[in-house]
C-alpha cells in the first residue's frame, strides 16, 4: 500500500511551452501533497504544499505564477510549469501524506524535465 | 533555526563491510526524523523513522538508526553492506509537517 505515481517520468519540451506533471496516490487518499525540486547531485528542496480543495502554499522564492499547483481531488495533484525555460530543467518529485499533521510522506518516482 | 546536516558527502565501502552514515540535526522541540534512500533517477524510499520511544529504530533492508538526543544525532547503520545498497541516502527532519532534508550522502559499494 501507499503507492504514489507520477506522470510523465520524463518530458522534453521547447522553451516557452507549458508542461503538466501529474501526481497520484494510487491506494490511499492524500489530504496533503508536496512538490519538490532536485538539481543534479543535490538534495530535495520543497517547492510547495497543497491541500485538497485549497490553494497551494509556496515556499519562499518559488514563483507561484510559474509553478501552478492544483490539488483537485484526494488522489491527484498537478504541477504545471508555465512558459518553461532551460533553467527550469530539473527533477521534480511529489509526495503524499494520508492526513494532516505528523505522518509519513510517500514519494513518487519523479519526473525529469528538460527544457531545450 | 532547524537544520539537518549530513557531514559526509561521499562514502565508499566494501561489500560485506559495515556502514554508518551520520546525521545531525538542530531543532527546538522533539524531532521527528527519517532516513530515505534514493536510487539513481528514482524517487525516495523510506528506510526508517523516529517519532518517540525506543531510541534504536529498525528499518527495512537491514538498516537501523539510533537517536541520541545528547548528541543531536540520528546515525544510520547497516552491519553488512550489499552491492544493491549503493545509492544516495537522505536524512530528514519533520518541521511543522514539512520535511527538511540533509544534503545527502552518496554510498559507493566496491567488490
């Protein structure tokens, strides 16, 4: 149990286009989902926290108009990178938590975004 | 301010040898601590977690970790390393429901 999927696993796009990444909790309901960004050889940096049915909370320095997050249901959150540029190329990882408060986060396999 | 420090960026260990990965934290309250493993190009898998109680925590894949409040440490250990343990290991601290990760330790296993 507690499986989180991401789609796509890899995406290559041209500069200026928008890319949507999906994160799904397959066998549990996730009241909270998180989006992380990881640069090569570096740690994970939290980008935003999303709770089902409410607006996402972005970490300091993350452009909310650039990285649109939607958590429309208890099993799906999406991250849209708008007008992507080469500096947005990165590994994006989502995680999901069963309920609010202290609990384990379950991580998706990640999405590799390359912007040409 | 809360922080997680993994002093070792890279560790090389022989297959069959023991492994210890260091993690130090700074947090004003009782910490909730995790160890995750990441294989290349993959997401994170939870190895073990500490919330409270017994300070020696057993995890998956033969890993264990010991919480030492006096040293602000949560070191990960494995008695005998397998080639499949080669990966990146992250220590993390739960801070108000958000995970703060250390920089990670790359483990290389030699024959």
